[in-house]
């Protein structure tokens, strides 16, 4: 009966929207930024400069944005007031803030109760700032897009979020922009303008490849192009080059809409039964829940691959048909499909402090690699 209902849900969407495929596609996207105030961390002076430039790009291009906060970052160096003022800059620019947990904890290897505590702790400052603007804290974004180790925990957490007035902020255009941004930040700190240019030249073309992939995936899964949701991060790469992303998207025919408007798309009410060690696009989740295999995603540009520890970043999983060491995809129904990384602490990468721009492997005693997927 459950399978029949899932088939009906997907069939209804396809039949209702397939007629649009022979007409010009009205492409729309909601843009979201994660890891506020910034990633990596900066001095308050540098953080203010990066934020000012990024906000200028967002507002001048008239892009509606929801930005997700890790409040732990506000307490760095004993500068709570100063770093909180950075969040006020976002709000003053007309940008809504959401909860990304206090410490960027990863649900896959965090007990449900502890993960819920991290959500509540991540509300304190953000909720007060929103209230000053007459707004409510209404969106939650899972760190690394990880929605839990199993379906039972996932469903329990969804009930917890609903009880606190949250809507989950899904992502359809998942990507590894954070890897490019890390390399860019390291090159910037060293004054390596050649490497900065190498990264920036590849950035918008890489995102365009990801959009093309998810556009096709959406048409195949849903019968139409969904109201996309893009995930990027608050960082120097976007401060300097978000304009390039906007130009690329407008060239592809996109209009920018709010997250609220995007979530009115009926696709976002579809069932999602995926759980596993790697966070993935909601389009992939709907495909897996429907009973299909996960589709291999594009990898990083050739010029950037040397900076990607593929097992640590999740790239190996995403670009290799979604297969884990058992060759199966974890939908939350069984314990099969787990990778060697399911017991490691993966909420943050080990790569932010490298000197060469290359990732550390973070090997454990068994020689297995820690994951470091970052979203």
C-alpha cells in the first residue's frame, strides 16, 4: 500500500506538470547562504568588510535570501556583541535569518536529544534579532544536509521542528562550492592571486554545470523543473564573485524568488525517506524514495580536483552513483549502505587550517578517512 501511495504521488505531479515541458521553462531559484557570520572565521574588521561586500552584491542584484546562522561563531574571541552586529547587517539589508544549529553538529552521528539541544541553543541570539524586526525564526537548515542516521530519528526530529514552528529549508542544487571557497580563502590569506583567479574562473561555470544537472534530474523525476533552492556559503569567494553567479543564472533564464515562494512548489510536499552519512539534494531524495537509483553528480572542475579529498567531502559518494561500501543506498529502512565514516565526527572539516590548500586525510587507526562534508 505504501509503495502504491508513493507511485500515485509522483504520477500526480508528472501528469499535472508534464504539459509545461513543451513550453518555455519559467526557471526560478531561491538562494540561501549557510554558516553565518562567515566561513572561515575572520577578525571582526575583516568579517565586516567581507559581509559588506557580499551584502552589496546580494542587494544590488535584488536577490531574496535566507541566511542560516551557527551561533557558536558569535562567541569567538569573546566578541559576542561585535559579531552579533554582523548578523544585524544581514537583517538591515532585508535578509531573513534561519537556524543552522549552534555548533554545526551533524545529525548522522549526534544523538537525537543532543541534536535537538543544539538547535535550541542556536536560537538564542537569532530569535531576539528577528523579533526586533517583527519577524519569527521559521526556517531550519540541516548542517551538511544530513537528516539523520535512520528514518525513526528523522521522523522524530521533524516532529520536534514542527512543534517549535520550523519549516525545513531543503536544497535542490547541492554542490561543493565550500571546497572552492576554502581554497580561495587560503590563497587570499597568502596573497596568491594566481590561485585566487584559478578558483574564481572555475566558480560560476562549475555552478552552471550543477544547475544543468539538476534541471535535467528535476525534469526526469518530476516531469518539470522544480522551483530550485541553491545552497552557498557566507565567504570571501561569494563576496568577490556572487555577481558572476547571478549573471550566469540570469543568462540561463532564472528569476530569483524567496524561499517561502519556492516552497509553495508541490514537489516539496513529496515524501523523503532517505537517510545516510552523506547529505544530498532533495531531488535525489525524491528519486531514491520513488525506488530509483541515485544519479551520479558532476564532480569538481579538473582545475580544482586536487583540493578535494573525495571520501572526506562526500564527493566519492555523490559522483559514484550514490553507492557505499556495500553497494547499496541507505533509505533509512535498513542499516545497510553505511560507509566507513559513520562513526567519525564529521560536523567540520579538517581542511580549514592547511597550509598547502590541499586537504588532510584525517586517517583513523584503521586507516579509514574521516568525512568532512560541509554545508
